[in-house]
C-alpha cells in the first residue's frame, strides 16, 4: 500500500539520524527534502533565522501553531533552556502521529507537549489545561488564513505579555496578507521582516518577527 510523504520523511529520520541527536534529525529531514521530496518544513535557511530568534529570546514558554512532522518543533526545542516548555498544536491525527515519532527519535519528548487539536479550540484552554500564564515566543506555521484570527484570540485570552515575540513563517510564500497588514500597522506591535527563501527553493519567502508591546 502507498505510503504518505510524512511517513517517508519519518523513515528517512529513522534511517539517517542518530537517536537522541536533534540536530541530526533536522539534518536528515533537510537532506530528504532537498534530495528526495519537497515538504513544507521551515527548512534550513529560514531555520537559521528561527534558531537565532530562539537563542536571543531564550524562552521559558513556547507555542507552535502547526506541528506538521515536527521539524521546527525539534529545531526550536533543541535550543531551549532546561526547564522550558514547548506546546505544539496539530489537528491532523496522521501528522501528529508522525511528529510524535520524530520528536521521540530526537529524544525531546520531555520538553515538547504535542496537543492534537485545532488552535482555535486550544488557545482558550492554555491557562486551565497547561498552567501557562503567557507565552514568551509563538511560532506561527499553520494554515495561513488562521494567523490573524489566532493572533487576535491569543491577545483576547491574555496569552501575550509585554515583550512576547511572534515569529511567523511564509509571510511572502504562500503569504499571509491580512496578518501582515494587521501586525505592521497595529500600535501594539513592533515588527521586523527577515527576508529569506521558500524552503529548499530559490523563491522569496521570509519570517516576520513581531514584539507585543502590551
Ligand atoms: C484550523 C487552524 N488551526 C490549526 N490547528 C492545528 N493545526 C493546524 C491548524 N491549521 C493547520 N494545521 C496543521 O498545520 C500544518 C499546516 C501547515 C500549513 N503550511 C502551509 O500551507 C505551507 C505551505 C508552503 C508552500 C509554499 C509554496 C508552495 F508552492 C506550496 C506550499 C510553505 C510552508 O512553509 C507552509 O507552512 C498541517 O500539519 C495542518 O494539519
Ligand atoms: Mg511554513
């Protein structure tokens, strides 16, 4: 029977990466996507920008919207301080199942909480279910038309504090026009565009980093 792309990506991790070595998992996925099949991971070029933001923020609490196969989840978690917590939301059960195995292979299960469900349902429950007050860093990489509504929802739920950082993938390709318009014109955010390329291609894409001003 036909395998899925996430299944083939996981097989590449299990074949080429070292158990317990997150960077080898990241490398194995990037190699798979460059040599075998393109997939919508943030990738190695934008991944370096992601790494620098994570290192600079040094967050105690991180929320990721859209786990997919766990590439950016592993990439972020590998840079977190010891007691930090990363919560990642994924509503496709098949993708969640693959991501759990990628995260396990990287040995990062104790830093990452993968929640199977939709961001709209779970953002309002973050405080009661996970004892989260506010997030220091949010990585947005799910459906592009959900970045804006979910950002407004996080504001309404009081999950952002003065200094919280939002980092959004794909603001050029596929693009998130309504989110960019909002975040760049809102007096409550200070934004910065990091120009890069769409993962594994020469097309333009970039990350938008926004600081919530409270
Ligand atoms: C309903 C909204 N809430 C959600 N809550 C939880 N998980 C969600 C949600 N949305 C989507 N997801 C999950 O996130 C993932 C979706 C990511 C969407 N990403 C993209 O479409 C994307 C697409 C491209 C792209 C760019 C150029 C192309 F020509 C083709 C594709 C590049 C990227 O980097 C991308 O991130 C899936 O695993 C999906 O199940
Ligand atoms: Mg993306």
